[in-house]
């Protein structure tokens, strides 16, 4: 069958809107998934797009129940958060190790109005049926991100983003999630992985197109430092980010 397509409408400030037409990628079946056998060194990332589709959504939720308990399960609900059936979303949340979402998505999920930062993280923890050990990452656009849970425990860590000239924000959230998962799988501390992911997302919005995540080599010169208030600051050598 045909694969789907997506038209991205970009604004002068780098913001974008999508018009999406699903194709065969929305029709994943249990048989398709049966051959995939993740182990404890793997991470499995779920998207709200996949979970919202009438055919792939149920298949993925059922497959999730069969994953080994030590597999890192990440969920990025994306803009289709409200389109995923509540029972299916709850089923996935109960197995989620890492929840990462934007400010808008977090407000939808928590009903927390105009809350931001630690207050919004707390609302998510109180409202959603997440395991107690889950890491929650709230992406706040140009402000960077905040996180709590997981190895952070009850601490709230803030990672400010470097100032950049944004030309296209398409894929920034995916870049952040992908680099964060890569860092965690490689054994980075959560604070370090969050800082590198935030820098990578900032760098991606300076480039046109959806597939603009930086390479490992481009991220090699990043270091971090922890401020007295718990904020994780990013230092990068060789990048002009202002």
C-alpha cells in the first residue's frame, strides 16, 4: 500500500502546522510486531500518532504488555493526545518509564490551565496513572525543559535552552526525545542527557526541514554545569548560538 504524507505549513517565526494523511504506517498489526523482541538494553518509543490510529493503536498497546519489564518505554503523546482512546492511553501510561511532552500537551493531559514548570510537572504526576519510578520531561520550547522523577526522585531539574535564531521548529520535539533516549541508553546521567537533548533541539530549529537533528560529532563538545538552584546550564564549544 501507499505510505502516508504530511504537509508542513511554516510561519516566519519558525512555528508550524501539519496536515497529515496516514498510509500503511498506520496499519501495524500484531504479526508485524511479533518479530521485534526488545531486551533490557533497548528503548521503545511510542508516539501518540501511532496510538491514535484505529488499527495500529490497539496492536501496539497489546504488544506493550508483552515487553520485558526492564525495557525502557518512552511515550511522546504529541498533538494527537486527545485523539487516543482513554483506555488505550491509560494502558500505555501504566507501563511508561519516560513521559516527554510539550507544554500544550501537558496542559491537555493534566487540565492544569496555564501552569508551567514544576507546577505543571506536579499536575501531571497527580493526574496521570504513571508508575512511581517514571521520569517526566516537560519541553517548554525556547525556555528549555524541566524534569522530575526517575533517578531525580522528587527533585525538579530545569535546563534552559541556548538562545538561537529559529527558522523551522519542525522536528524539535523529536530531536529532543531521540537525543535524550540515546543518552540514557548510553549511560549518561539524566541531568547530562537532558542538557545535551535540549542543546540538540535548539540547534535543530536553526535548520530548515524536519530531519535536522545534529549528529553525535556535532554534540561532542558540549559540557554542563549545575547551578546552586538546581538548574543545569549548557556549555558548547564551537557553536554560535546567539
